[in-house]
């Protein structure tokens, strides 16, 4: 046996050992399945689709397939996630309703905290309190409070559905003002905004991207931003906290999570991919256009955040006496 042959044999054996030692997930040619527990065209859907190509690139060319599985306030989609294999090829892009659902549904088919693996809370979307200017002539929160107090129960507050984060945001607002209104739930934010414009309901909370066009046209008026900071596209609209109601502090957020038992190496790989994707210049520009604030957290911070949000919403649901069958 020549030395050359021996050397080639050793190289071949070393390569075989390296392949054997490489985790199976690193060799997978499967696409990354991103489950959205919401319908197409929603704010969360728009956000992840803007980052789809950048995420594929950040994951070394792994294709990214987005699958909308709406229903039951997000439970349908998240149920599919928790049943998926923890192999790094399935994640979900969730939002506030994930943390709200345990408090508004009597039973849940999964544990919202323990049956998932948080990867990152990617960022947030501001909410704004909007009114029909013809029905609500108030220019600010104090004037609106006086108007609502003068006619208890006479005004209608729309929401994107009973028990949704938009419903909770509205309840937080009316509780802070100490007023009584009638709640009118809709099947989505679009129908709610249509009826506020049409005058069937007078006001409601809304995600800024969904309301931007209507605010620009004057069909809706913004009374105040519902988070702690003003919004870049609405620089003259003060926060509700600035107007004397500091207890109003709520906004949308979106996060990437995997199924329970996701290996640490996969969590790290996916986290790095998410951070890189949302730092892509084109993605950052798209997020800024929608007034989304991008600041991806670490997995550890995401775990603590989801727990704190679930606890916070539980208190709000109890206070507002929101119940779903």
C-alpha cells in the first residue's frame, strides 16, 4: 500500500466521520415552514412576507414557505405548530392574541408558554385610537371623555373581534376614561374600520398601518397613540398617556416561536437568521414605512416577555369581564 493511497484513505475516512458527526438538521433540504395563525393581508402577514426573501438568504438559502392557518383567535395555527416536529423546519409568527387567548377561552388545546420554544420577539406595531370625526367632534382625549360621560352607553366602540387584542386595547381606553360604551365586535379590523367610517360605530382602537390611509384622507381622526411613544407618520398626534391617562399603554407585537423541545443549536440558528433578516436594509425600509419598530430580542428575553404579557392580559380580561365560549 503506497503512502499516497494511505493518505487518501485517511482523508476519505475523516470526511465520512465528519458527515456522521454533523447534526441531521444541518443537512436537511426541507423548507422552513412559517405558520401564521392569521389570514392573508393582515398586519402580521404583511410583516413576515416583507422579510421572507431576506430570511431565506440569512438561513443559507433554505426556502421559506409561509402558511396562513387562521381561526379561533390564532389557536388553529398555533395548534399546528405545537404538533410539528422540533427539527427546526417549522416555526410560527405570532402576535398579542397568543398571550391573550389563555385568559379569554375556557379551554385551550395547548399550553401557550410551555408548548412552544420562543426564538425572538421581533418588534412592535403602534395602536391608535380612531374616531369618526362627524360622530365624535372631540379633538383630544379630554374632550372625548366629556362627550362620552355626557351620554353614558350611547356610543359604540368597535373591535376586530371579541377577546382580541384590539378589543382589549379599547377596553383599556374606556376604563382609563371611566366611561360606559357599547362594544360591537367585528370579524377583523377591516370591517371595523369600514363601519367607523360609515358611522355605524363611533370609535375603536386600530393598528396604525391599517388606519394610515383613512387618517390621511380625513375619513378617520386620530385622538391619541396608545403606546408610550409618538408615531413617526403621525408626529402631531400625542400619546394618550401624554394627555393625562398614563394607564393606557398597549401596542401590537410579533414574535417567532418554534415547537416545544427545539434543540439549542436550532434556536441559535433560527435566531441569527431572524435578526439578520430584519436588519436587511430593504426589510428595515419596509418596516419603517409601516411604522413598525424592529428590535429583535434574545430567546431568553422572549421567554420572559411572553410570560409577562400573558399575566398582564389576564388582569385586563378579568377587569373587563371578557369571556368566550
